[in-house]
C-alpha cells in the first residue's frame, strides 16, 4: 500500500497499473488505479486520456462518477463514448439511454442515432427491447423532433399501439 501511495504521489499511474496487473490483483484494485489515473488526467485537462482510463472501469466504478465529470457540453463527445460503452456491455439504465440519445440529438448525429436504434441481424422485437429502454428512446426521439426515428423504434419493438 505504501508503495502504491508513493507511485500516486509521483503521478506514476502507468507504473502503478502495471504493478497491480502483474500481481494478478482483483479487477476492483485495477479499476481503482485506473480511476485515480483518469482523475489525474482529467485534472490536467487531458479529457480524452481520462476517458480511456474511465472506460476500463466500467463494471467496477459507479457510472454516475464518470458521467458527472463529462456533463459539460464541451465534453459531450467523451460522454457519448462512455454511454455507448455502457450500452455495449448491457450495463445501461433508462437514464443512460435518455442521456445517450440526448447527446446524439444535441450533436445532430443522425448516423449514430440510426445505428443505435437499428435492428441487429436475427433480432426480434423481444431481443430489440432488451438492448435499451424502448419507451425512453421513443420519448426522447419525439421530444427532439425525430418523429420518424421514434416511429421506427416503436415498430421494431413491436409496440404498434405507440404509433
């Protein structure tokens, strides 16, 4: 522990991470080093570098910790990356879906919005509905003026009475 604290004081996070990983420590210990490294990079203004570290903590670190830091509109691209990773790992909540879709609509990134709501090969309405919160997606798309996209989501989820 004293060795790790010395490495942190000297901002040698990469060394600390390598040491933890070589010791085959539990994933939570590595995630803690990556969180501290991410915090250090964030404080230095290296937001992309910080996000690389925070992405490695998914499943160990509470998502709200990262999301709060990146809510500033100047960091919306990094926030979008993090929220996409939560969805990919199926750890996203309805609030995460709302935030991600709001990011896409604020960025006017129709391509990413369409990719997010698109069918996957062999995916039926039940599988589609498990990937994200369908009702939230419909509400956000409608609210942002993406009515055609809201219609597509409801239709793909088999919620025909929603359109």
